């Protein structure tokens, strides 16, 4: 299964179509899923394995209206589906819950609705995926230098074993993602994974320096435009052709190995 082909199917489609495409893949896998309708949207949740306490893998399928939504966040949807495929093929007993959240782009409404209804008591942690289709190294956020947690430390150990550079950021330019409601509900081992390039790190340092110097919005946007990660962020140019199959598979492999290591 080429992950980039999944992203291609999702490109530019409305949320209802993107959700339907996900359910088509789940049905093809022979996987049961739950729909969680709430006031303004519908989440999809897939439970795998026999363990009572699950490791959460978060994605969102909605997109901003003017963007095709490939890296943000069709890339994560493709990786989430690949995690389910790997679990099925391995006939694994690992406890995993894969989320396909609605309405992340309009205030984390889908993840907030899930946490409000179900809480976090049966989760060991949450590895949330955002923009995982471009670059060659991992960014974990918001993860300050002193933070510890079994899932976090398992991911960093896997990245080291796979010889992929892994960087902690105590904040990132987007500032928010679907890990937030889980942290707020008392799940400390919840964080977001993004895949980045070396140039993104240099740009981030310049951005935060400019922010500290109270640069205006135009200056900040000009700095961001230099980062490969943000060049197409929330733009019509965020299309599947910009993504890398190798990057998607690198992310999927790291997440899957982390799930196995953190059981």
C-alpha cells in the first residue's frame, strides 16, 4: 500500500468525503470502527488489541478551506491507516487506539468532544501526528527538556535505534494540536510528532528570536516562508506531490516500533 496514494485520494476533498475514504479503507482491512458524532462533526475511532489500556495514535482528517490538506493532515491519516494495517498483518495483541478526529482546524473540536465523552482513563499515552510527509527528522512538541514519560521515551529510543534525528521543542509555531485536550484532561504522556528538515530548525530559531524582539506579523511570515515545513502550510499548494513516500514510511515505522516497545 503506497501511503502517498492515500493522501492523493484525500487531496482537496471535503471532510465528509475524507471521512468516507477512511471508512472504506477500514472496511477493506476488515477492521471494526466506531463513529462518534457530536454537535458539529464526527470522529472515527479504531480499537486494536486485547490490552485494556491503549496507546493512542492521533490524526485529524479535516483541512482548512483554502488548502488541499496533504501534509496537514492527509499525511497523518495515511500513517494512521498504515499502523492499523501493520497491526492486522502482524496479528498483534498490542493495545492501540487510532483516532481520526474531525474539526481540528476549527478549535480542536473533535478531540475535545472525544475527551469530554470518554475521558483519558484507559489510555497510556497519546502520540498525535501532524505534518508527517516531508523532511528527514522528527520534531516532538510541546516537550520541554525535563519531560519524561514511557511513550515519549520509547519513541526517542526507537528514533535513535533507527538513526533518525529527533528534536524536542517546548513549543512550535502552530502552538496547538489534538494532544492539548488529552493533556488538559490529565494525560501527561501526550505529545505531537511532526517530521521536519534541518532548514526548519534554523528557521524556527530565527522565528523565536524575532518573536522575542516583537517583530511584526509580516516579518514573522517572511521568516516562516523560508521553512520547507511551512512553505505550503495552509496553502492551496499543500498537495500530495510535495510529500515523500520515504518520509511517510519512516514516520509509520517509528510509530509502529514505539507502540511495540511501549506495551
